[in-house]
C-alpha cells in the first residue's frame, strides 16, 4: 500500500469536513435557505481543497543546500518561513494601523468642519430670519402708506369732482344769464 502524502490527507479532510458541514447545515435549516447554506459550504470546501492541492512545497534540495543536512534544514526552513510570515503580517498590520489613523484623522477633520458649517448655517439662518422680519415690517409700513395715499387721492378726486360740478353749475348759470342779456 502506498503512503499518502500530508497534502492528500489534508485535501481529503477538507473535502470531507465540507461535505459533513453542508449536510449538517441542510438538516438544521431545511428548505431553500438550507440548500443555499449547504451549497456555500460545499463551494468553500472545494476551494479549500483546490488551494491545498495547488500549493507548492519548497524544494527540498534548495533547503538542504542552505543548511547542509535534511533534518536540520526542515527545522530551519520552517522557522525561517514562519519568521517571514510573521514579519509580513507585522508590516501589513502597521500599514493598516497607519491607514486607520489616517481615516480617524479624516473623520475628526470632517467632524470639525461639520461643526463649523453647522454653526455658520445657524448664524446665517438667524440673520435671514431677522432680515425677513425687517422686510415684512417695511412692507406692512409701505402698504399702510399706499392705503393712506390712495384714500387722500380719492378725497382729492372727490373734491375736484365736486368742484368741477359746482363750476359747471356756475358756468351754466352764467350762460343762461348771458343768453338772457342777449335776448333783451
């Protein structure tokens, strides 16, 4: 019987666990949501198995050449790899911390700007309301003046109309007197 590699065993375990999780999800949820959960878990298991099969181990010869013997080289390469991975994670963490700090600073700047603009908007609103009140008062005063002037104009027209009518009566009387004088 042929000895199975660790990669093959890991692939089989991932596929088996994925299938078992999918069956458990379907049995727990049932219906269309259960089918969707199960399909998602199966897809995740397949992707995991493909990732395991597709990964390439470091060539043993290169590690042996660096250290000299096979057993020591595996230990050194494992720790070297882990150290590199840890260093990469630390760099990524530092970069994300810097990005997070930039976002925090941007949020603080936006909050400050929003506060200033809110205060400015409140002041502008108060000024506009005051100006509207002044204009309304001025309009009411002008309407009152227009009404008074209209009444005065109408009285003047009435006085002129009455005066013209009186003068018309006086002219008619003078005309009669003139005709009477001419007729004599």
